[in-house]
């Protein structure tokens, strides 16, 4: 991980030893890479959702399918607990906007 400041790694990470700082720096790099992948997947999900919405609207349907959204909310809640519901709501909002 590239240092943002000239501070020692222990100060940047809050670690008390150089070894712990190395572990934290490595883990942060992995988190940054995972976040990049997650952002890309969310953008991909938004694009796929736009295709679905366009097809639904073009065929005379509604922009949102509430029963499908309830399935998604349940899926995230079952996998991640209450915070999963909030995450799913955010993903749905990003993908279709507020209803």
C-alpha cells in the first residue's frame, strides 16, 4: 500500500508493532481490491437492471416488479441479517431509483 503521508506504517494503521502494521497494510490492499470488484459488480447490476426495466416498460409493464424486489430483500436478509436488508435496499435504489 502506498503511504499517504510520511508517517511510519504503525501510525498510519494504528498498529503497535511493525509486524501488525504489515498485516494491516496487506489486508487493506486486499480490501481495496475487493471494493473495486464490488463497485464494478454494482455497476454491472445497474446496467442489467436497466435492460430489464426497458423491456418491461416497452412491453407495457411497470418499471418495478415489487414481488421480485421482495425476493431480493429476503435473499440478502437471509444471507447477511438485518444489515443485508439495508444493503439490498441500497442496491435496488441504485438500480431503479426511488419508488
